[in-house]
């Protein structure tokens, strides 16, 4: 064989015939090992290969005979791996260094071209922007032109477009702004805040899991894409006959002023407020709807733990301070309770005395039988079991009757139906029990006689406000609710479907009516799937027709089965995007619509179908776990579900900036660095109110004089005295100041370094003792 000959020729060392024969046979059967056989190897005899210890290391060393051939050349296997590792390590290190230099260079280049001198001299300003004309029912200034309308040719052209006014800066408003096309409308956004907030993560911000800056995006940055305008104001009234929106502005000095903003199309997206349900004492509760609410909650939670960790705090007072009560078992209440539990498990256990964690109690009071009752039953039970395992107290079928500064009073019913009253001592109460009308929404609803809904403005399927001029006023989000009553359209439906005008509806006409109902109220579609069964069911006299009375009963029962859309960010966002797309179509097809005389009340139907909500699922965080309700499918679990929950919220962020900040916050949180910094209240009046609240509520002090004496050393004396005298109801500044100095606790504060600055500040306000 060729392989055998090659072995014989290449055998430079003295190998025994038995060894050569063995190698020849082996290589003939396995030619792919021929290369390794060409090198001289240690002499292993045939008998040794078949002994019991043929493959043991000791036997190989004992039986091996030294060869007289040359030593093997080339790198060993270990050294080859080392050099390969070193080579790729050098590649990675070099690439990293080069990448850092490239990124740094790009930043320098960006800064070089960004920070340049921009000449702004001689910018034209419309005279009406500086001196607006007055008019309207109240003879207020009418903002017909803005300061930036004539800055360039593009803005000048936009000022001639139809004026679209959006009231509010939440999910619905941002959905519209992100969907509109540049150049179609002259857009004005009216909002009391200059930023939009990612509200689903407010519970996380309330305990410091994420930073507030990660949840906000400036509205001016969003509207800049459309070259629009932002008015930092609050809508208060509406004059539909003259298409004027009355807004209220507040100056830095606190002075209020009102003006009119004209509009061609108005979108109301002001959201909602929390429902009180007539419960007294809600001024002692916190809400969680804005960034300010999250800041206040964080301040109270940190203050409670700090005071509870003082050696002078009694055990009873410590338990009251560390008792957290959440009124409402919806997503906001459940997530807040879960975030407080996470705070206790992580930060409190690591940085506070262990007795503080032992004394913490978290209570969730729900008026219904289960928490998360809008989710599937499996999710509700999973969340309840999770809270039971974590030690969170669930109080179901209970109603809060009153909230005092030091406790929550609620009632339940025993098995016999008798009402029992319970009380929970606490220093923190979160109120999250439904929504109510925003003041502006309530005002608009009062102007329209056919608006009877108690929580929102009723709109049609095209989101137009019912009763307002058609195609001029729209409402979306929590401020609106789509009509579900079909009976109100009975006569119109009969007039359109009754082809033979006999006053009755046969089956063919009933099919026409069903199609029309689906167009007007898309949410009724699932209840009208069995057309023939409904017709036969309500044909009581079996004459194969439906009379007006039979139709009325049928439509009434179908309307009762239709469920209104939930007041969620998902609904508001979809409605805003729907209106943005519709208005874009109207603007792009304006010439065609005008030629066909459709640019009027029927323009919505001409360019777009009615709004149809697509439920993408509901989710909630329940403490190192999350739940997903996707309609027919429910998903719940631990860390995997929690990361899925984070992924959804991360993808829904408004900008890349908030996505990056949110990711950083979550990474930092895993290192046990949750933000526990107290928020510094910069406004003097707000700071004084915070000081008074802290010293009168947190420590359980009821003596106003003690509170006044305790806050003199903190500054803002005049405002503190003003707040304290307001709390007392009848005491003057002088009485508060004098009695506080004569208090038993005054000697600690009536020192020269505290008394002198206090007196100097009082003199600044012309206050003399």
C-alpha cells in the first residue's frame, strides 16, 4: 500500500518491525491520521497494546523506549491556544480604543458645529402678536398671531393654514402631534405643564425606582417638528358660536390673566381627575396622576422612614408611620403597593434599622371582591396569591367611609349583612378609586344639553363631541366616552332601512339596519354577529317583521351589553393617532373635498371610517413579577414576565432620550442604588407648606406653636407664619410668632443665629411685633 510505503520511507528512527507493522495496518484503515504517523513516536510493542494496563499512563511510561530520532518541532497545542487568545484579545482591545477615539471625535465635531453664533437680530414680529385685539363675550385679548409666525417663510405659510388647537399634553395629544404631517395645520398646544409624562411608570417614580426625568419629555420638543406653538395655560371656557377658547395664564408673580384662542378645529384631551365618591377627608390623601404627585409621595415615604428610625419615636408612632394604605385595587393601586413592598425588601432592609422593616404594613382596600377586577379571573387570583405570599394585606368588599390625618376608616359587612366599622392608623394614604370630570370637561358638558354622562364628554364614533358644531370640536382620552346607546338613533335607522315605508322592518331591512348600526357604533359589532337569531328572538308576534316597539326593546338591550372603553393610556394614544391620520387626509384631500362640496359636516365620513379600538393587552407589575391580560390569553409569572413588562414600557417611550435614561435607571436599581434623595421644593410658598405639613403631620404634632418653633431655623418665616395662621383659622401672625417663642420648646430655637434672621425676614414684609 502507498500509505505503508510512505511510513517505511519516513521512519527515520529505529522502530521495531512489530511497531511498523502495527502502524501500517492502522493507517491503512484510517488514512486521515497518516500525517501524525509520519512523525517518530515512542516505541510501543504489540504485546503491551493488549495487556490489561495498555492504556494507563504508568504503563505507557514504563514500556516507552527512547528514540534516537530528532525531537518533534512546532508549537504545542497549549501554546497555540495562548497565541490565538492573545491575538483576538489584541483585536478587541484595539477596536475598543479606536471606537472610543471615534466616538470622542464625533462628539467634538458635533459640539464644534452645534455651538455656533446664530444671528437673531431683526426677526420680524407681527404687530397683533405684541398687541392683540380684544373681543368675544368677555372682551378679552384674542390671540390671532404668535411671536414666531413671521420668523421665516415656512412659519409665515403655516400661519395661513387652518388653526388646529389641542387642549392637553397627555397620551392623546402626543398621539396627534406624532401623527400629523408638517405643513398641513397651524398647530397650537395648550397645556398647564410644559412636558408630557409617561404615566404607567409613576408608581416606580414614587419610590425612586426610576428617575422622574426618565418619564418626561418637553412638549416644545415634540411640537417643534410641526413648527407649532405651546401656550403654558389652562383652558377654562369655550364659546362655540364664535369658535373661541378661553384660557387662563399665570405669571411668575402668581397673577392670573385670561385670553381667547381662536380655532378652526378643537381637540379636547385634558384627561380626568380622581373620583371622590363623597368620602370626607380626601385632602389627607395622595393621588398619583402627575409628576408632582410622585414627588410628594416619595417625600412622604422617605420622611416616614426617617422619623420612624429615630430613637425618640415610640413603637406605636413607628407602626403608624410605617403603615401604608392604598385605597383602590386597580392597576395604579396594585403597582404602588408592589413598589412600596420592593422598597421595603431592598432599601429598608439594607439601609434602615431592621425594626423598621418589621413594623411595615401595606394595606390595599378594594370595594369589590377581587383586585385587578378588569383583568381575567386567573390574573386576579395570581396577584392576590402573590400579595398574600409577600405579606400585603388585601381588604376586599370594603368601602372607605372617611380619611383622617392619622387613620383610615372603612366599613365591611359580616355574613349576616351587618355593617362593621374598622380603623387603620396610618400616615400615608393613596387614593386611586376611579375617575371624574376635569373642570374644563365639566364646563363643556354643561354647555351642551344632550350631554348626560357624569364622568366624561360623550362623543360619536368619529370622536366628535355630541351637540357641538359637527366637525369642529373633538374629544379623546379620559375626557371622552364613545356613545353606546343605539335607541337614540332609532328613528334615523328606521327611516334609512325601511324601504317600503310601512313602519315595520322585515329581515332584509333588518340586515341593512345592522350594517348601519355597525358603522355608527363599531363597538356593537360583536353583539350583532347573529343577525337571524336576534331577529327571530325579538319578533314576538312571529309575523316575520319587527315593529317599532320590538326594535326599541332589541336596540335597548344591545346597547346595555356594550361596554365603554376603559380610561387607559392605550385608548387615548390610539384615539390621538386616529385623529392625526384623519386630519392629515382631510388636509391632503382639501381641494377634492371642496370640489365635491364635502368639506363640511360630512367630511369625517368621507375620508375615514369610524374609530375602532384594538386592544393590545393590559399589564401590571406586582413586585418582581408581572401579569399580562391579552384578551383570550393571560400570561403571568416572575422575572420573565417582569422583563417582558419592562420591554413593553421601554418600547412605548416617547423619545430615545427617555429610553436611554429608563434603561440606566433599571440597571442602577439592580446594584441597590434606588434614588432616595428628597426633592427640594424651590418655590417659597410650596416649601413653607411642606415644612408645616412635615412638622404637624409626620411627627404627629397637633400643637401649631410647636410646629412654628420647629420651622424657624428652616427659613421662609413669613410664609410659614402665613400657613400656620391659616391652619389655626383665627390666630394672627403676631399671635403665632409670640406663642411659638413662649412655647416650652422655644429655648432650643430662640438663639441669636435663628431669631435674628427670622426677624430680618419679617421686617422685609413690613411685619413688626
